[in-house]
C-alpha cells in the first residue's frame, strides 16, 4: 500500500463490513417482518425490488458526484442514509414507511462504489487485488455474522436487529468523519454532463476499453442471483430434501469459505498467476460448479461443488473491481464504480426473475442458465487488461 494510506483501506473495510452486516441482518427477517404489515407475496417482491431499483439509479450519480466533489462527503451522506433507513424500518408505523426505508437505503447505497474509488485512490495498481480482497473479506464477515445477530436478537423485540444495524452504521459514519482523509486528487477536473444518463450506460457496455468488464459484471451478477439467490433454496429443499436449518448452515459455510479465500488467497493467487489469468480461471470454475450442482442428487456432491463455487466466486468477484480500477483513468474511478454497481443492480433484479421462470420448467435450470451466462463471461474475459490498452474514461 502507499505510505500512510493503510488506515484508508481499513476504514473502507469497516464500511463494507457494515453494509453486509446490515444486509445480513435484514434479509433473513425482511419477509417475516413485512408480514406483520399484511403484505402479500407479490407486494413482498416489490419491497425487495424497491432497494435494487433505487440503487440502480443512485449509484452512478453518487459515484460521479464523488469524482466532482470528493469521496468523503459522498460517503458520509450515503452512510447516514443507510443508518436512517434502518431506524425507519425498526419503528415503521405502516407499510408506507417500510417501503420508504428500503427506497432510502437503495438511494444512498452508493457508499460501496465510492469506497472502491477510495481504494483506487489510495493504492498502486499492483496492490489493489490485495486491498479489494480485504474489502470482500469484510463483506463475507458481515454475511456470516449478520444472520447470527438477527437470530439472537429478534426474539427480544422484532425491530431490535434493525436498531443494532443502524447503531453500527452510525459508528462507521463517525469513523469516516474523524479518520478518513479526502483521497480524490482530481476534484474539479471532470467535465460537465448528466448525472444519470441511460444512453451513456447502454453505450458503455460496448465501449472498446471498459465495455467488456462492465458486461462481465452485469452477466456475472445475473448468473449468481439466478442460481444462488433464487435457485439454491428451492433445489436444496425439494431435490436434496434438507431442512431450512441445514440450508442456513450452507449459507454460513459459503460465507466462511469466501471470508477465508478473500483474506488469505486472492492477493497471493493474483500475484502468482497474474490478475487476468486468475480472473478467467475463477469464472470458468464457478461455471463448472454451477453445472455440477444442477446435476447433484447427493448432498456430498452438492456441498463439494458449492465449496468450489464459494472459493472461485470469491476470487472472481474480488478481482472484478480490481480490473475495473486498472482499466479506468484516475479521474473516473468513482463514476465507473458507480456505473458498475448499477449494472450489477440490473443483474440482481433480472436474475431472480429469470430463475423463477426457468425453474417452472425444471428446478435445476437456474443453475444451468447461470452456468451458461458464466461461459459467456469466460469468453468475454479475454478482452480485459489487453496489452497496450488505453485507460478508459467515463466522461
């Protein structure tokens, strides 16, 4: 890392931890919590979608604003919005406030792409795989312990887990305000333009320099949400006939493997084999694991494939922002990270919908469809980090 910038990475890791901790607390409880407001399954789907739709719109705006006005103010605004959304949910008097809380969380969810931009500002290109690995480890740490916090506290008061999530988020905001310096050295150098441009987003997918990595990011998250977010639970419950408790243990195992891989392996693998080769291999093995999972009728084979998936998915998802940061110029880091989050949000919206549709044909199809999308990503990965490639700009 660059001298005197270790604390930047650690603070950003805490922000990532807080985000996933909050996510891990909310996801296991949101469905049952919303039921007390009388929501139908369809309305629950809209509640889940509210966050992703608002995140899709907001992340490129917050990312671009961080390029123009600095990382720190945008981080503080987005973290404060997340904290407020948790408290709104804890004390929501009616369903309107419940929807407003999820929408607010989505609208202020730009802290992760801005945090990634801080990493890009604070590290040398060859050191970013290790730094992004630390951030991804924080994500997995939150994913492992968030559901545990929810399970231990929800019996005391149904809104208590959300209050805890809000309190931890406020703590992260205080640390950011006190200890994180401004890292953007190019404020005021960006050109004027639209904060959110649908036409620009579409064309960036076909950009000669950045298009391939954006498209991979979009397809990868669509594949992951199709196979894992949607397809995983129906398959394990109906094909493997495991209990809900055992299913939760599998998710904990997934998060634990990801935590170990991103803490100890990603930086070493990228250094030994090169970022591009490690990234490409990670995609291929993740695709292979999806196919094996779809064909499994034995819990042993399924879990073995899931372990492979957790390991290589961690490598791929960590190296994705690393590659993006290396392909974008210094002035555009916040903007491209925000754009990338929007593409991922679209993938997260479409993936479960597609998974639900194809599962009506055969329950294993979400895994196969996800594997097919990842094979497309594998072929596209040959176009990233090409020799002599010009740094792309989002402006």
